[in-house]
């Protein structure tokens, strides 16, 4: 886990799968009405979550096809496939890296841990915010984390003499900023009174998400100690989580709330975050520093 910088209840009979043959009732009688449901594909319960996982795995496979190491890719290899770097963004104007970096991973272990977390949180989040909501929160919070990482690299570590070919600072990649964003959104949504779930169950779910975020943030800070073998971009985690909280603040969950209200407030959430990130990116692009 982490953005690394390298060294109900159903009424009546329900049929799923094959549709049974219903014989017509005898004359003068009324046959029982049978509720018939066709089974859904396994991915239909959370399509956006599976699409995002597929894209991440597809990018990693594409890297392997081009002979990138499956365990320890080099910074140069990661940059070729879209990893984030403050110098590349600020001095080469490669702002697209803010988005592409959240689909690039530093080896198979990094990919597996992030996809496991994305699957667990996505399956919980998609019924609450919808498929579009999951896609939006992934992209927007992942971008927020990468923007914060670029900005703080510019503020804390910038030295014009070290800028070589526009490249400056560590190379970062991974979906964990976006994963933290989903976690942040869940922390807010699982507090909603609209959800038809017993309060004690909601409290347990919410606490588990909060523990997940808190423990991984602590781990991230621990890796910033000099001499640490693994480097985690905790700024991307913090930026993603904060953006997830902002995204969910005006929302109501898709379960329980009226549809019109849900869609309206989701549009507000997307617009609010897009505006905030646009202004933040503009500020970063024009930041002069010391």
C-alpha cells in the first residue's frame, strides 16, 4: 500500500440463472405470481471498481510487455509510463502526469496491495455514491494527492541547480492517493442518517475505514525516517484523503436518499472539487517560492 518513490431480505420465491417454465393456470383458478430475476454478472454490483482495477492491471501488463522489471522498476522506466515528478510537471508542463501516475505501479507487490485495498473500499463505496461517483472520486482525489506532492516538493526541496532536463525531485506512482480518497469519502458517507442500516453496524464499518486510513498514514510517516528501505509518498495519501472528505461533504448516500437529491448533491460535490483542484493547480503553476 502506498505511493512509492523508488531506491435484505427478498419477498417470495426468487429465481436466478435459468428462467423456469411457468405453466398456465387451470381454467377458473388463479396461479401464483412468481418473481423472476435473471442473475447479474459478477462485476455488475460494482462496475466502476472493476474497471479501475482492470485499467491498473492493464497498465502494469503493458509495462511488463515493454520489459519493465516486475519487482523494481527504475525511475526512468516509471516516468516513461506516466509516473509523477515535480520537475516534469512544473518545468516540462507535463500536467497529465497528475492523472496518469495513479495508474502506474512500482512492481507487482505495490500493485497487488493497492488493488486489494481498492477492491475492498470500492465494493463498499459504489452502492453509496454510484458508479460515476466512484470514478469521479478516484480521479479527483488521486489528482489532489499528486498535486499536493508536487507542490510540497517544490516548496521543501526545490534547488534550481538540481533541475536537469526539467527533472527534479522523487518519482512517484500508485493508486493509493485515490484509495485514500475513497476512504475519506466513506468516513463521511457512513455517518449519514439516510442509510437504512443499524447505527451500530454503521459505526463498526466507519471505524474500520478510519483505522485503515490512520494506520496507513502512520506507516507512511514512518517510512520518511532517513535510512528507511521503502519510501512512501505520504503527501499523496494526505491530499487524497482530505479531498475525499471534501468530495463527500455535500453528498448524501445513494442508498436511502431520494434519487433526485442524491444526483443533485453528487453534481455539487464533483463541481466543488473540480473548482478547488483547478484553483490549486493554477496556484502551483504560478508559485514562485523563495
